[in-house]
C-alpha cells in the first residue's frame, strides 16, 4: 500500500511525462535536454532505485540491489512509493519527465490512479543491436553499473520485450504514445522529441 495520496487539487496540477524505451535507447540523454529547454524536473526510476539500494542495508535496499543486478523489475509498490515521495519533495509547477517508468502494467495503473495521469508519453523505438552497442559504450565510458554487462543486458532485453513493451503497445492503442525512431544520431532524436513536446502545447524557455 502507498503511504498517502496527494490532495486531489495537487494531483490535478501535476504535469508528468513518461519517457519510455528499452535499456540504452537514450531516455536519460533526451531527458537532460528537455530539462534544459523546458525547465522540467527529471527523475529516472532506475537512478532512484540505484540510489535507494546504495543508501542502506535494509531488506528493501538489499532486495532492490539484487533485482537490479539480475536485470529484474523491482516490485511496483516500492518504485511508485519512491517516485511519489521524490516528486513531493521536489515541487515543480512546470512539470516532470519520468524516465524508465512505467515498466509494467501495475506501475502504470498505480501511478495514474494515485499520483497523476500522464500528460504525454514518449517511446524511443530502438533496435537491440543499437541499444547493446550504446550500453557497452556507456560502460566503457566509465559509468559504473552492475547491470551494463553482456549477460545482464540480454536479460534486460528479455524483460523489456516481455514486460515493458506490452505497456507501450497498450498506450499506442489508446492513442497516447508518441513513437520516436531512436536509432538515429542524438541531434535528430532530440529534435523530434522537442517537436512532440511543442505539439503537446509545451513552451520552451527560449
Ligand atoms: P537510457 O537512459 O535509455 O538507458 P542513455 O540516455 O543512458 O540510455 O544512453 C545510453 C548511452 O548511449 C549513453 O552513453 C549515451 O551517451 C548514448 N546515446 C544516447 N542516445 C544516443 C544516440 N542517439 N546516438 C548515439 N549514442 C547515444
Ligand atoms: O532504466 P534503467 O536502465 O536505469 O533501469 C535499471 C534497472 O532498474 C532495471 O533493469 C530494473 O532492474 C530497475 N527498474 C525497475 N523498475 C523501473 C525502472 C527500473 O525495476 N520502473
Ligand atoms: Mg537511463
């Protein structure tokens, strides 16, 4: 169970965009630029979970660490509660870009029922070949992660196909999801991303 709800008037004002895509598709990269151009606050569900896992030796921290190390999805109650608390602690009337969430149907349902309905959903479509190259490149570039190695990457791809892509398919059917070809270079991908936000009525700072 989640600890407590946002007051409904606060929930109505919360503007949240879900930024989805397989591991290494470029979610974090594009969110950083959205923050610069539009003034959103960015939270990566994976980053928040990694920080929570580092924080302590509690059973929950240990569970998160083991699940991430194996490429598995952390129980939705934990991730949704973490996101909720983090959003509450960082008020931003301009809005939030939340990346790597929802990864499962129940996460989507819990968040939209209890916190806010997403104002827009972006999906970075990217081949596994491209994503694998990028993840291995990220590891070589010095970003130390337990799960950016060939074996766990394969597992993360499988989880992505089995658990995460069905959520995207369902958003597509509802007509809520903007699909962007993320196989292209960074500039092209971001230009399309920015266009979608402008199309959604969002205003760049400059
Ligand atoms: P995600 O958050 O989706 O896992 P990242 O944004 O961390 O992915 O990107 C993974 C790696 O790929 C990073 O090293 C990033 O610099 C690189 N990258 C991201 N987008 C592109 C792109 N369009 N072309 C080439 N490399 C990219
Ligand atoms: O998005 P990112 O690649 O940083 O996620 C890393 C890991 O964090 C995932 O492989 C998964 O173990 C965990 N995660 C999760 N639920 C989410 C987002 C991330 O369990 N919604
Ligand atoms: Mg990321």
